């Protein structure tokens, strides 16, 4: 029974290892490798939750451990990536902008832990930290591989928008609730991985940005419907 309960934690640990490896690659100036490490951390993060639900071993300990590991892989690692890519040579005050991203991730994870038992499994409140990290790494990968020059101002706006989305109460679909059959979840994941394997960072960029934008569209639509009812 103890071995069964430890299996999801192994994947959580692999998530943390990828976050750690991303940071070490960043220190050596390998932005592309660091970005892909964060991507693999996302895969392990998805795996640990799926396995825990499948084995029926979900626990408060697992939830807390997952959040701590996520803080490293989807908070500290992307924040350092943003700093190294766009803010390393910025003025003193501007160089603190990436910290806003890290603060939003920590807030998002803490809030998730508090309300996880009260919120339906069909949606997240606010953009999840792995989804936000996907936006960051896909942007960096396109920039690094295609030689595109993105200004510091662009990254300031990106950080502020992502921080706002993560701390908002906008509903983002999880695609893992009762309304979404498990077979459809699996097929969707496989298709997404095939696209990333085929089109690499372009697929990751498209998927991550479209998902982030769906929340904005849903939020505007919901606000519009509320106003019409008044």
C-alpha cells in the first residue's frame, strides 16, 4: 500500500528534477535546454496527478508536495528564464519585474491548495502555473530558434498579463472533470504531444497562447451575459 502511494510522488520528484535541471542550464546560458526542461516538468506534473487519481492515492501530502515542486519548476525556473532572456541588462528597478511573475505563481498555488476541495474539477480559477510557464517557454523557444528580437517592453507586458490571468477568478477548463470522458482526455494529450513532436515550439506556442486567450474570451463573455441580465 505504501509503495502504491509513493508512485505519484516519484513523478512529482521528476517534475522537481526537471525544474532544478532547467535552472542549472540557465546558469550555463542554455536557454533552449532550460525551456525544454520546464516542458518535461509539465509532463511529469500531469502524470503524477493522473496516476494518483487512477490509483486512488490522492492526499493532502501529495497536494502540498506537488505545489512545492511546482513553485520551483513553474515559478522559479520560468522567472529566472525571463530574467536571463530579457531583464539581465535592464535598469535596477525594471530588473525586478520578473519577480511579479514568481509572486503570481506562488499566490496561484496557495489559493489552489486552499480551495481545491471546494472548486469543481471541470475548471481552474485562473490560469494554471504550468499553462503560464508554457506561454513563457514557447515564446523564448521561438525567439531563440528563429532569431526574433523581442523587446524588454514586450516581456513586461507578457509578465503583467500572465500574472493577472493566474491571480484572476477567470474559469479555465481542466479537461479532466466528469464532463470530459477519460478517453477524450487521453486522445487530446496524445494529439498535443504529436503536434509538439512534429512542429516543436510552434505547436507549443499555438496551444499555450490559444489556451491562455480562451480564459480572456470566457471572462469577457461571462461579464457580458451578467450585464445583459441586469
